[in-house]
């Protein structure tokens, strides 16, 4: 696990964008796993800028989103399909037919979840998965207690997630109580993962996730089992880590050796 700390959210987002750009340059039809939430917005803004200012093409890119609220139509302003369209896809030349977000209205949820997993396999798996972390340590909507081997499925949202996400809805009662999410096991099969975390509010849970014991109570801690994870942090998010000096030292040491940090 590589931990890359930058002073501000903007710098952290730019650094993460550099990694994504590098992978896209090598493989134009990269399969991206994508996340919603406020954290990846800086990365998405940079990708849009790359397209608009540098003419970088996303035509061949395929994507699978981590999760979607159950019961929300794609036209709902708080649906994750709407979020992805308005914050990213509408501003790129990506073929929307190649962008998948779980169907919050799937009539047969189990069949849908099986098909979603199969669709990921059909394209050869996710090359690069983008993740944020929830206040309760979740990745996707894998709430505390989710099996670390879990697959795409319907889950009930945790109270903390409902509280955290109520800021986007007119009333707390309007927050959906269920979601479809890729499982922790699904996420761990991605060939490479980037975890983005900013802000002091996430510092404690992030420290538990990457420096604490692996536990299903913090589903992000399962990333410790993955061989290729880069964690991008701003300084406030890194403030509860105990090994910061080492992370900085190892980044510098690798640069001195002339090795690329990612
Ligand atoms: P946030 O959400 O980026 O809006 O903090 C992260 C998450 O819940 O995974």
C-alpha cells in the first residue's frame, strides 16, 4: 500500500489524476471502477479538464460504478447515475452505453446483481477502481459487518450513512434505506485500487482502515489484502496516522532511486 500525502485537497486530487491519466495512456479502453460522493469530485473535475483542455479522449473507456440507492430512478437528482452523468460523463466523450451504474429500480435484484458481476468479468475485470471511505469505514455501501468476501448485493444502509448522506436530501426521511453495492470481494478483484480521502473528519476512520487490524467492522481495512493500492490523502485526512514520516520518506526515497511512485 502506497500512502501519498499532499497539503491540500486540490493537490491530492491532481496527484490521483496523474495516476489515472498514466493508466489511461497505456490502455485507452481501461475499465474503471467509479465512486460517487464529494471526495472524487476533484479527480472528476481534473478528468473533465484533461478532456476539454488537452483533448484527452475517453471514447473507449468502460466503467462500472460501485453502488446505487435502491428505489431511486436514474433521473432522480440524488441517484448515483444522475451524479455520474452530471459530474463526469456528460462532460467527456465517453460512450454512455459503456458506463454502468447499478439499476436502483431492478425488479429482480438478485438476478441484476449476478448479471452485474458477470458484466464485470466479461470485460476482463476492473483495471482501476476509485474508492472513497465512508464515515463508518465503508467502501461502496459495504457497511460495518459486511463480509470481506461479499459480492454485489442489496444492503440496508447504516444509521451513520443515512445521517452522513442526509445533507443531500430535503429531509432525513427522504434518504433511501437500501442500496445495491459491489461487495468487498468484488472490489478486491480490481487489478489496482486508489483510495481518496480528504478532511479531518475522516482522519480517525482512515487510520483504522490502513493502520489498524483488518476487520469487517471497517470494510476499507480489507484493502490491506490487496497488492496494488495507492491511498491519496490531504494533510487533514492524514492527521491521525502514526507512520506519516515513513510514508513521506519512502516516497522521497523511491524518487531518489529514480523510480516512479506509481
Ligand atoms: P464522501 O462519501 O466522499 O461524500 O465523504 C464517501 C463514502 O461514503 O464512501
